[in-house]
C-alpha cells in the first residue's frame, strides 16, 4: 500500500494502512517505509477492533451501544444501524408479497 500511496503523489502523513494488532510484533517493513513513518509521512495503524479501524478511516467516533440497544447520534454505528433498519423495512414488503403469491 505504501507504494500505491507514494505513486499517487507526495506522502502527506494522511496516508497509511490498518493492520490487526496481532501482526504488529511480526511486522517487517522496508527501510523506505520505516523512514516515511519516522518522518510522519506514512502511518501503520494497529487496531484491536473493527470500531477502532472505523474511527481511523472515517474520523468519526464509532459509538457504543446504550442500555436500549441504540447508538448515539453522530456516530458511525448509529448511521450503520439506521441504514440496516431502512434496508430491513424495505425488504419486509418484498418477502411478504413473495410468500403470499406462493413463490
């Protein structure tokens, strides 16, 4: 990924890769990648959860579920839950019609 970012233009420090934290201890990087990281031009983000990666990629809090099973507004998980609910609602009529027609 480093080479892709570098070939697309100047490394600005906003580019990087997300890796599972378990891979951090075994990570082997070329010297040019290590130098770019030292200079703050490239990042390697070792994450423990999908939510951590989501926050890095979007710059928005992932959000923790509350006691009612809902996520706070303004979080990525709230948007995801909302969209999944919309998709569920849109398919509800489809499946009801499918079964009613004997299909």
